[in-house]
C-alpha cells in the first residue's frame, strides 16, 4: 500500500557539459517563428485598424509583405550555410579531438600540443 517513486537523472561534470558535439540549426524553428511573427503582426494590424478612424493606411501591410519574405530567405540561407559548412567543420574538429583524462585538456589528434579553444 506504500507507493513507489522512481527517479532518473544524468550526472555530468562541467567538462563533459562543455564538450558536447555541435548541433545543426533547425529549419522547423525558423518556420514556427516566422508563422508566430506573422500571426502577431496580423493581430497588431487588425487591432490598429479596428481602433483607428476609417481612412486607415495599408502601408504597414505592404511593407510587411515586401520585407518578411526577404528576411525569411536570408535566415533560410544562413541556416542552410551553417548546416552545410560551419557544422561540418565544427563536427570534424569535435570528432578529431580527445580529452586528457589526467588534466582535462582537449586536444586534436595528431597535434597533442595544440589545445582546442
């Protein structure tokens, strides 16, 4: 009749937390943030239209329609470039490194005297 509790956890040292492999940037996050930003901008514009007198300018909508796709494309290209060049370089450096178990220094294979920064 006494309940059981099960806990699980991970214990990591500060060194192991700092030496995680690099990660790719997410395209899904870009799409979700873009959708959320568009939704908030739409709500803000509708609120302004509803509280303003009848001659309401459509300039903010035209600017958003012109600028938002350019920003989205720029961010998409930045993510693509990171995932296809920067990530590969950082992953290969991470994969070629090793840790001295005595002092905790991180070095690359083949050049043990040059620690990674």
